[in-house]
């Protein structure tokens, strides 16, 4: 176990194999492991780093004199608010919950895996002091923050080796969660282990000239800036001609109206799609799919992140930071046309609703894709 020391607080950092058994505890697969075309439409979370920081959330100093001992109620002052977040969002959907469960496994103790905040903690606390003295009363927790990535199945080529499909690291982001709330009292006479909540509380009491460590106003809650640039980002180009997006049973995606669904292949214009992308020099370019019938973009509506949200076609609107109508495409080894499709906003994989392809079945997003492989599509250039 390594320790990362930051000012007066020592934080423990776990990365890679820093915690015995943590890698094996994470759900398979692992980065670099082989995968098959059936995995192209699947996605797995991978926790890269986890930093544990003891954090005081509520505190007060109490001067207990003769005649004021015994059981009494005291009011604490809120110092720090800790909120569970994934990628700067406090809305914890199915995919975010699955990620936070992996965080708990990685650090080896229980952490919050759903929407939670320390802001709801009561400010008042009942405590029994049986001796006069100067005490600190506190509430706090162990905050866990770190980075995560997605694992997606995609074709990989290396010099001197045949191409193969394997699980590759893809963009992820950050997360914040925390453990249970601890409350207690502390005095200058107490011996405390270093790098603990009790040590922090004792430091705030001013014992032996110790100075309190400044606390951040809030952990989490950031938002991205937004600039108003309409349409697809600069640099996108569209391939000549049109493509078919189909499933293994040959039902093809139709974009004739706002709703999109699988229909038996007829080669009608409602089943034709323009494929546009950012420069192909990137390892994983960004893609947009425009329905020929309406010249509108395939997208996740209203920038939703929940599992089961059905896709639609709309006007390719939004700023350069809006990624609800842009996708990553994970390809099989050539000459296969098999692909997996991942929305860049939600980072969810696209698959038939409930993983059941068939006529008039909508497309929907799922944080981890579908286990039955129904999220593997065929992306074929039309003659």
C-alpha cells in the first residue's frame, strides 16, 4: 500500500495492483484480454485509481466546565459537503451504480453506491462528557475519489502481429463516493493514530499548536461550460453514399420518423444512413449517423443517461460539448462489418430494447450493453 501525503492529511492511493486481490475482484474482463465479435456491443467499467481521504464534515469545539458535565445536546457546524458523483453528475443511474460497486470492492470497505450526500446529516448531536475539559465533537467520513475508464471490445493491430479483438481502455472520467459517517469526541489528552478522522479532529482543536487543515467548500458538484455552436463539430466529414445498420437477423435500422426502430430490410430510403466522422487519424474517431429520409441525427434524447432510454432522430443540435448525437464505433477485425456503438454523452452501449431484436423493436442504451450480444450490429456500405 502506498501513501500519498497532501498537506496535513495523508491520503492512501490505490492504483493497479496496489491492493492485494483488487484486480481479480473487479468483474472480468481486464484490459488487453481477448474478446469476440459478440462483445463489440458490450461495455465494462474499470476502476483505475482510488484515493482515500479522511474528511471532517461537521465540527464544534466544546468547553465543558464544572456543572456542565453529563448528557447534553450540542450543535455542530457543517464544514464540508460530500456527494456521490460520477463524471461530475450527482444523478446515479444504473451504470454509475455498477461503477461505484466496483470502487467499494477495490478499496476493500463499504462505500455509497447510490445517490447520497452528507448534507442531510443532523447538525445536533447528543453527547455525555463526565469530566470538565476542552473537547472537539465531530462527524466525518472516508472520501474515495479517483478515475475510471470503460473497457470496450475492438480490433487492435500491432506491428508484426495478426490483428485481433481485445478489451481496450476507453474514455471514462472521475468519481466521488464516501463511507459511513463516523461521529466522536476528542480532547488534547487523547492519543490518536495518524491519518485518521480523530487526528484531524484533534488538529482542529488546536492541541500543541496544531493548525486545522483548511477544508474545501464542497467535494463534487462541478459543471462543464457550454458554448453555443450548432450542428456537428468542425472537421466532421461524411462518407459518400449510404450505409445499412442491421442486426444478425437482418432487421435494419429505420429512421423515417422521430422514433427509430428495427424493420425487415427492404432497401428503402428510410433504412439508409449517412456515416459522418471526425478525422480518422484518431484511434477512436467520433461518429454521427444521419437518417437519409429526414437528414436528422441518431441521438439519445434529452441527454438522458438511464438504461432503457430509446434513441430517436433529431436535428443534430447542440454545442460542441453536446455529445448526445455522437458515438464511438468499435470494429471487428477486417473483413468483418460487425461493430459495437457507444453514445459519447451517456457512454452507454446501443442495443435493441431489452436485448430482443425483432421487427418494430426500438434501439435503446444500456450502460453495460446486452449480455446476449444483441448490441453487435453490421455496418455495411450500400452499393
